[in-house]
C-alpha cells in the first residue's frame, strides 16, 4: 500500500464501514460504476459550494463536481430555492406546465440551432433519442462515433468508449469497434462505426466506405473522456463540411461541455451549426435533466407529430426544469460563464508551471473550466495517445490529492476536473500548493 493510499484509509474509516454495509445490498456499494475506487470510495455527509464533507468530517475541495453536473456548486441557494418553491406546488404532474417551456426558450436563446427540443431524464437518454431521431429522419442505420468518446450507456453507443491500452483496436487512423459491456447483442452494434478524433481522414474514409449507410456522426466537439482533448484548429469545420457533403446528420454531444465553454457551449465557441444537440449536466442545476433538439423539420418527426417515439413519465417534470431554469438564468449568467473560464485558464497555467518546475513527463489539457493532468510527455490529440499515459503516476496523484483534502477530478485517468461558479481564486491557489507537494512525492516515488 502506498503512503498516500494508507493516509486515505486512515482518515476515512467511517466511509470504509459504510462501504461494507452498502456492498452487501448494492453492487459495488455504489449507484454507478464510476463512483467506485479501491479499496472503497468516499461517502459524503454534507456539501456546500465547492466543498464536500465525508462521514468522518473531512473537508474536500471538489473538482469532480459530480462529473461536471454541479456547475452551480453544491447546494446553491438559488437552485435550492427554486426546487423548494416548486416542490410546494408539486414535483410531478404527468401534465404540461409552463416551466419546461420557459427553460426551452432559454436554451434556444443560447443554442439557436435548437429550433425545437424535448427534455429527457439524463444525458444517456438524450443521446439515445438523438440517434433514434437521426435514423428515423434519414432512414439509414449507420452511426459513426469517435474512439474514446462516451455518449452514455445505450447499446448502440457503448462502443470504444474506454479501450484498454493492451486491447487490439486496429490502426490509429481507423479504429476497430470495441464493445464495452457484456449483454449487448451483436445486432445492436453492427451499424456502429468508429473513427479517430482530430483525424479528418479517418472520418472521410469511413463515410466513403459506408456511403449511403450512415445516419449520423455523433461527437463531443471537445472530448471529455480522455482527460479533456480540444479539437485541432479547423477539424470541426472539416467535419461539418464532410457531413453535409455525405448527407449525414451531425450530432453535437454537449452533455458535459454545454452552457459552460460559452453561453452557447461548444457550438458557439467553435462557431459550428450542428443538426442536433444533446445537453444535460449544466441545464439541470444538479438534478436529473437532459435535452435533445435541433432543426424543426427533424424534431417534427418526434411523436406525436411523427413516427420517432419518445416517451418518459418523468420527462420535463416541474422539479428538474425549475432547477434548470434557475441555474441557467440566475446562476450561469454571462459574467459567471466568463469567470469560470478565466479560473480555468489560471488553474491550467498553474498546473503546467508545477509540471515544468518538477520536470515531470506530464502535461495539462483543458478547454475553459474543464481539464486534466495527462501523464504523457506531449499533449495528446486523440484518446489513443492519452491512453498511453502512466496510470501508476495518475493513481498516486489521485490518492495523494484525496489524502490532502482535494477531489482532483472524476475517479479515472480519463475524467476531468470541473470548475464551478462556487470555486474561488483562493481555492485554486490552495489546490495548486497541495498539487505541487503531491506531484513532488509522486516524482520521488515513481521516477
């Protein structure tokens, strides 16, 4: 056991006991596999702003922020008030209300390409329904995605999301599909094709090879499943040109990056007009809410207007839409969006300075308030390059930060740090001081 891991277990005995109780009745003791890390994850007692407290009373500066969902900060009073006021009126009607329309109008103001939209309960459902819609609109079944990108755990898209570094996955320019889960029938992924992010020739080859078969290309315009990898200059413009040329719908998966890289997310930042956009995370203010939307002619194919089915008892419920409306209109203002992006630049620059000072074989990749330390010597442009990182160094860094009171990012090397409106410059400065101490120890122990 490393020194950092030993420190972590010594300071979190109650989490250890609670993990054992939970594991007896819940697989892994967690609600989602990503919430687990050995020997056991933290169990949270309370949260506020940029901080969480575990069951032993330890305080942490949180940069996971529930995998970027808590952009408004934990227990934000504005969002909490909106939830409380709505709860007093009712949390679920199964009938239409006005709050969902108000939120849809606010999202459309930020994303003009979303001429119509539907709400879902999660980002998984948003991407799943976006693909179904694309297939219905084009009457083609083929779906192209990028190696390393995670678009939710639906059968069609759970392909090549986290390819192990020792798994044969074809040449870098034309990856072989890698099905991620047991229990997925072959027919579900027969029409899912994989290309390399930031490699336009890879996409062009796939489109030509499967000409007339492809309904859509779904892509995170900025990858967030490889430690955050921005698009190379000109890449997204070329993607848009190719998809138009081949009559393929372009889906921007902005579940993580939406409404934070800019007011209108990646579509605004990179000045690209996709056919369909999927959103979640920021638009729910921490509640389970997603959305998909796009051109009016496409969205008019959604039931009851058209043949593409979309159901869900909890869709557009008043509680989550009230929280989302408060988050976007009152918390994620233009000033707040600018501020978190500036903090993101400060944090990334500070991390890079520490890495350079210590002479570590690592780098920082980021876009706005999202980013991560990559334990590779040069900045990666693809998931496959990032996947060559030193996992032992990342793990030591992860436990080192936890043992010093910082949750540095999600619990995997491929996750990202997320800066919320609740983070302050003082938080950033304190975290950088802790990071330098931790990385100095990592270098001493593993180099």
